[in-house]
C-alpha cells in the first residue's frame, strides 16, 4: 500500500498545445503536441518555488521546462513569438 505524504499533494490545470505533424521514418506521420503544459502549485513541497503557482512547460514531447515563474514563462513566450515572426519572414520571402 502506497502512503501519500503531504509533499505529494499538488493542484493544477493542464493546458493543451497544438499538434505539429512530423514525419518519422519508422512510424510515419505522428502528431505530437508542442508547447503543452500545466499550471501547478505544490503547497507542501520543500522547494519554495513550487509553493506558488508555476508552469511546467513541455516545448516538445518528453522535454520539460520545470517550475517557470511568471517572468520566465513570459520570456519563453517572447522567444516563441519572435521565432514565429522569423518564420513568417522566411515564408513571405520564399
């Protein structure tokens, strides 16, 4: 029987990311989600960064950026936005 400890408790809400179709030579086309994550609070964690709302962001499947505070999350958003603008430039110059 597994006993839960208080530091095992967390509260949060998952948010989906878009699915980006990629081609895998072994499995064909796969639609893994990108930029999905979870807003989380771990009120009994020994890590004080986890005691307040924070983001666990999965930029790509099985890759995690843990415990982002609001400023760090804003910086990630700005980087993604800047890259999308660059992709728009490449697309229009094509």
